[in-house]
C-alpha cells in the first residue's frame, strides 16, 4: 500500500463512513480492534465500525510514521477523538494491515487504548 492510499484510508475513517472504510477490505477480511473480539468478513467489520462510530462525535488521524514491508503496512498515528460530551482526547495508536496483490486488505489490526476516550 502506498503512502497516498494510507492517507485515503485514514481519511475515509475520519469521515465516520464505515462503508467507505469497507471499500478498502477484502470480502473475507479480519479486523482486530484493540481488545475487542475480532470481526470476520467485510459486512461484519462495516457493521462493527459503524457501531463504534455511533459512540463518538468524530475522530482525526495524524500519521506520525509509516513503514511498508512487502504486503504489510504499519502506521503509527495519533488519533484525536471528539467525545459525545464535546471533549477531545488524543491517544497513540498503531495499525498494521496486509494488502495482497488484489489491493484489498485481508487482515487489519489496531493497537490502541480507548479507555481515555470513554473515561468520565
């Protein structure tokens, strides 16, 4: 995956458009998000991400660094979440995904601690 495609992927997420994010995924993709149970399949991922988006007012990724090794991408980010109570919180995150030759992500892992986003 190229740097431009990485930016487009995070831009799709930052619009809170789960279907736009889903367009980057293979039909049988797997998503592990934090400590949640993995989601299997594009439809399940889109539904799960859509449910997550409903718990926040917005989000914005800032790419700190990114690395590419064959079909794998590693993106270090700072993610600013706008909470439903109007407060903002920024947390570090690392996303790792694999994009085979067909160009669609088949494995996506997000390492982030969301506890500060939901803390009172």
